C-alpha cells in the first residue's frame, strides 16, 4: 500500500500545483476574484484545475478500492498513468484545447480500468 499512498500524495500534489498555477495566472493576468472569465489563457488554466478536480473524485476512491481488492501494483500504476495524462492534458489544453484528447483519454482509461478492476476484485 506504500506505492498507492505515494501515488495518492503525488496526485494531490499535482492538484495543488494546478491550483497554484491558477492563482498565479489570476494575479499575472489581472483577473480579480470572484471573476472566472475575461482572459482566454486564464480560463484554460482554470478549466485544467477544475477538470482535474472532477476527475480526482473518481480516481482517488477507485485507486484505493482497486488497491484493496485487486492489486496495489496495478492501482498504483494506473494512478501514475492518470498523473501523466493530466500533465499531457494540461500542456495541450493551455496551448490549444482541441489538442487535449490524448491526455484526457489517458486519464479516462486509467479511471475505467481502476473502476473495472476494483469491481472485479470486490465481487470475485
């Protein structure tokens, strides 16, 4: 479970980084709170943060259920795939949102595999 705990901390740290980058962009681009619009680059950076939060609501529970009932190694590996996918997604989305597909699919498939194996391990 140490591997899964490490990956969990890595994912939380990644999200904190995305939050910090959103705050930095808000400051640099002059977007005063509570505004969330007004600059396309800021909106992209914010969407990366919010999309990541939405995905983490699936990833983290599925990661731990998979680790507990199926395989810690598989769960941790899928967590790392999700992490890498989020990095690819962030870079692509900020540059051109239409290119975000690869990163999005990496995270999506990692989540699907986590959910399926978690259920498999729990039922069988």
